[in-house]
C-alpha cells in the first residue's frame, strides 16, 4: 500500500441531534425566490436546503451548553448566569467591566451613544453595516483606514484586515484627535472577506492611538478566528494558545463590542466590555433604557449561561481549526475549478467575486444580488449579497455607494454542516459559473430606508 503523506483532520465532536431538511425542485425554488423579491433574506428558511446566509446565531450548541440552558436563573436582577458570564469574560478577554446586550448591535448602539458626538469621526478597518449605522445615528462619520490590499480580492496579503497607519495619522492631522472618540477595529474583517489583522499591526495602531489619547474599541465578534490566523501565520505566535493570543489582542484595546452569535457558539446574545469605569457607568445607565436591566441586557439567564460555556469552547484550538478548515476546504476546491473568490480564504465565509463571475452585468444591475439568487435556484443553497445593496446610499448625495468589492458571501454556521454538504455547495457554484452567460441583472423595485439589503425587493431585468 502506498504511504499516506498527509493525514486529514476531522471535527472534534460527533452529531447527537439532527434537524431534517426539505429537498425541493428547481421549479419550486424559481417560484420561491421570485416571491422573495430575489432577496435571499426574504426566503422562508424551510425552503432552504443548505443555509449559508450567515454564521450569526446559526451555530450548533454543545451538550454542555444545552445542559447549561437548564440552569438558567431567570431572575430579573442579579442572575447567577450573569456573574458566570462576567467571570468568563474577564478570564478570557481580560476586560474589567461587562454590560450584556441582546446582540452585537445593541452593544454598538450603546457605545456609539456614549462616546460619539455630532461632528466626530470614527476610523475603522472597513465598515460593518450595523456598526457604521450606529456611528452615523450618533452623529459621527465613519472613515475607512484599512490597508488598500483589503479592497483587492486577489491580493494575497496574509493580514488584509490591518490598519493603514498613514491613513490614520492623516485623519488625526486633518480633524484633530479630540474629534476622534475611538478607533474601531474588527477581527477577521467581515466585509473584506473575513480577513484578519496581525498582532504587530494592532500593537502599532495601539501605540499611535495612545500617543494621541484615542481609545480603541475592538469589534471582537470574530476575535477567536482572528487569533487562529495569528497563530498559523504570524511569526512568534505558533506556540501560543488561542486563549493567550485572544487575551493579548484585547490587551491592546480599551473595550469591545461582541456579537456572541458568532465565536461563542450560541444562538443569541452580545455584550459590551470596557476597562474604563466612566464608560461602564454611562453604558449601565443606558442599557436599562434600550436593552434591559444591567444584569441581563435583553438576554435570558439561560442564554447567558450558554454564552459563558461557549467562551470556554471557542478558545479550544481543535474547534476553531475544524471551523476554519471547513471554509478552507470549500475555498480550495472552488479555486481548483477556477471560480473567482476573495483570497486568501477568510475565517467565516467564502466570498465569491461577482464582478468577475458576471463581468457582463454592471454594478448598478446588482451582480452579487443576482448571483445569490441564481445559486439558490440551482441547489437551494442560500447565500448573501455583500456589495452595492449592502453598501447603501451616501446620505449627502443620495446616490448608491459603489464599493470596490461586489461579493456574494457563503457563510458557514459553526458545527452544523458536513463535508458532503460542502461538496453539494461546490458543485452548485461550479454549475452556476458554467451557466453564467445566460444570466442578466436585477432592478430594485422596493428600497427600505435603513439597512436596505435586509428587505429590498428586486425583479429580473
Ligand atoms: O448581528 P448582531 O447584532 O449580533 O452583530 C452585529 C455585528 C457586529 N460586528 C460584526 C463584525 C458582525 O459581523 C455583526 C453581525 N454580523 C452578521 C449578522 C453577519 O451575518 O455577518
């Protein structure tokens, strides 16, 4: 027998409970997507075979997390699960104070209201939809300070989530440090294709910010995935644990907003963490207005317990390796078939480059929105547009923003799908690519005022 050179990895868990899926025909799906206005957000989930819309809240919890759900202390005030969550947050992230929120955007809302005043600027390593909207609603202006490589889908830079220090310095010089309440830095930058920043870049950014008295607020929603890339790509970190890297990352920031629906393997929840007592005090004052009492912040006690237990699981190397390994498996296979994707493959998702996939469709005719609809029709795989629709409109000119990246995101729920599901995804995308010439774009026939990608409706051109 020939010697096996490379051994495969596999998931560090087995399946205990299954959820049946509905298998539909192409004709059924043609109808379903038309009724959904060619917007995958408006499909009924039971009409979806493999749901890659998001990795947010779609995780499979462990038996230990489910056991913790039974220990939910649903007291209005002072739930023991809040104190468990506080302890795990302090132990693994290392921040002093915790304010729970119903999900990430609840924490973003609070930090924006507490720190941003009209006329201020908030630099960040690329925007995220809800984060930027809350900054704008508080009167701030988001300024993109990510490195240029992040806007180039084929650039192989290992840390495309890095902050461009020159862009940051230029902004400080132009508007003054007192007009910058904080720099917002995200782990594995979502809109850039799930690309990480390096520890070196974070340290340099921290030094520059400290010099000017500017805080760093970490969008630590996918911090663990960023920590994994630091471990496997950055010199000096290969022997550190994920937990050590996570804590070091947080130590170069002043606070964090977290959507627990990602790294923490839960279905709902979020929090704000800070090292500053004044920020904690103010946030604790407004959490009762918008979320709930400061010891539950809009989440049930049982969900806080699942979060606390999820924090311990998320830093296990084998868990995050299997999670990112699955994304890499699909990415590598798509590349072998010549499918244009954002490279290097990111942490939570594969991003198809719709401009290259459909070069004959103009950006105003929504190529990524079109591609997401076509993949659904082909196989029942649900993905999401991350291009001109998600980018929204410039509030001054009223025109669309025209982002350089016009992408379709295939996002992987954690611990949910098998490698056979992955093969179905790959085959469907390859078939959709082979039929690309026949496809025309879409026109928008209904546009909501905020975060339009969620509810906009389209018709075929
Ligand atoms: O969906 P929320 O409100 O729990 O979290 C908002 C949020 C904040 N930051 C980042 C980087 C996110 O990715 C994020 C939510 N992301 C979603 C829903 C997604 O599908 O990617």
